């Protein structure tokens, strides 16, 4: 049974058409993933479904009385509330029932009536059967699964980081247990163990959900259908992510075979018509022409634009390029015990540890953006660093990617600037739009374009895969494997780094 029906959806933004007369449905049992290359309109589609954006054409029908829960990572939060107090608001309707019950008890103390007694019994049963008296236990169970409990349930919202805040918001959404969950990149701030917990939770979720994620192992575990946005079309596939990929590849091969077969038929018909059109076999040629005119022509397969990230390392002498000794990081107070390690000139190091522990603070300290609280670190003079910051923040978000490249590399001419962006699959109108209007993946590609053209022999990469599509991720991985300089990498995607990282540095609070 469909709880959501989308008919004839068309939408354009900034003269870019995202969807053209697209239709699909969400059934009660659907665990749906949304996939597509960066910039195809995955997040925009979600915003249309929840009513934040009006489509140019088309109709969105939700079943009546359906409770929809949306993961809004920008929702306003009471900064003075503790994490536990904030999560308890998921059950506000039950606290309202308790308040009414207490009022009824007060009235019963003044004057006992059958009406009051019956109402009290009704409200008390509602609280019991709704699990009201186990609320804190329920909260702690979900909070532990997503790593929120480690933060301290008595900690105020004002005291937690952006990534920790996102986990708290996700916890609240799951506790509300709506009929339909709608989530855009729910795993971005989760550690491996918490991603696994969320995957198990969603796999067993009795309602429907729609999820955007670039973590394809996660999608593979939780989905039973996939929405693929490609070439302005939205197509629904049955099965998990891997089954979708297999079926899509099979469809492409079948299309290529049918196209090639038809092209040969067309060629033979045209040759016959050309040879016998004016001779004794003209009537047969006319018959062939009619056959050709009636033919439903199969178009050639469309190809997707893939980036071509290429990083060229500056020469460097073999040896230790970074030495960290008893480094203490933090802002007002230390986040971690003293950290010590070395980075060799050809070494590729992964910095691991649960989200919010201080991995980003560590690399920002090494980049001298944050002053250390103690200890020391020393970069060799030959070290030339290229840094990828995970935050999609721009000094001037009104500038276009073209403007940004020209400002970053003032000696580059206009044609070269466009070529640099095109190599990263940022071309045409996208290159001339304000950076703030681009998708997260497109913005990442602009940042990678800057990094590609920065002369360096050390790469520091903080979550470079968070927003990019499967093709871009594969190209980036391939190029980092080829990179001959040093790398310090932070990522939660083990499939991205497995097989080429030479050492892992685990940081923890012990």
C-alpha cells in the first residue's frame, strides 16, 4: 500500500532542470535509499517531499494521518537544556498525559466522582501501555547505541560540538518513532560501531523510511528498494544497493546490445534503400523505408561525467617529516592525554577515534589554526602541506567556483580555471553559480580542485568522502593510493582506506 505517491514531478533551480515528469511511490514496507551523482537533486527531492520546496509541476500525495519524522540537523535547540532533558521532549505527549492525570488526582481528592475515576484509570493505563515509566531506560538504550551516552547525559547542549549535536538530534528522531523516517546523511557523524547499531535498528524498523547516504555499505544493509536520480529521471528499483547496482549494470548492457543490434538493422535498411530505391526493386526499397520510418529508435546510452582527481606530489627527501611529542590539544582545557607520533615522508596514516573525541582539533592544531595547550610538534622545512577541511564554509559564499579558483590561483587565466574545475566535474552553469547554491558533493569537488592544484608533498584530509558520490569516491581513493607523499587521513569509511593505509593512530581519552 502506498503511503506516498509522486506524480509528474518536474523541478528546475538556477536554470538547471533536476527532474522531468518523474513519478514513484513509497509503500508502507519500503526501506528506501536515494542515490545519484552529486548535484542531481537528492536533498532537493527530500525538501520537496517534506514541503520545504514547491515543485514546478507535479503532485505529492501523503496518506492521511501519517506521522513523518525528518532529520533536520539545523533545528533550533534550547542551549540550556541537558542532553537528557532535550531527549525527553520526544515523549512530550506522554508528559502531558501525566500532567493531566495529576490534575485529575487533585480533583478526586476534593470530590470523588465516577467520571473522574474512569478518566484517571484511562490516563493511567495509557501511560503504562505506552512505556512511560521506562522512558529513561528507553532513552539510554538509543543514546548508547548512537554514542550519545558517552558525551554525558547531564551535559548541556551548549557544550557539545556540531557533530555531537547531530547525533543527539538523530537520537531524538528515533525515540519519536514516527510512521516514516526521512534522513539525509545520518551516518556522517557516527563511528563504525554506531553506524552498525543504526543499520540494525533501521533494518528492524517497522515503518517506512527514506535515506540519502554516500556510505554504500550502510545502504546495502538497510534498504529493500532504491530511488536512482539520473539524467533528470527518477527510477525505483527493488532490492538493496548491491542488487540495484547489479540490475542497473545489466540494464545498461542490455541497452547497449539492443542499440547495437538496431543500428546494424538500420544500416542494412539504409544500404538497401540507397541501392535499390530507383531500380526494379524500388517497391521493396519503399517497403524498407516504411519499416525504417515506423521504427522506435533506441537512443545511444548516456554517459555520466566523472571527475579526474590527480594529485602530484612535490619531491621530498626520505625521512621523518613531522614529529609530535606529548602534544596536548584543546581549547579551554585538554581534550585528550598527550599525543606522540611520527610521520615519515612516504607514510599514509589514519587518525581514528570516536566522533567528537578531537581528531579534527588535532589536525587543526597541526595546521596551526589552534594553539596547542602543551607539548610540541615540528614540521621539517621541506614539508609543503595541502589541507582538506571537512567544513563546507566559504569566506564569501556568494562567489562562484570560477571566482574561487581565480582568487586562489591569481596567475591562472580564465580558460585554465574552467579546465581545472571541469577536471573535477564542475563545469558549465555549475561553475558560474554561487558556491552556496551547490550541493555538498559539488562543493567538495571545488575544494578538491583547489587541493589538486596546490603544490605539496603532505596531504591532510579530514573526512573528504562525506558528501561525494560513488564514482568520485572511487577516483579519489585510486589517486590517494598512487600519491607518493605523506598522508594524514580522517575518515569513518573503512572501505575507503582499507588496503593502502600504512599505520593507524587510535586516539582515546584513556
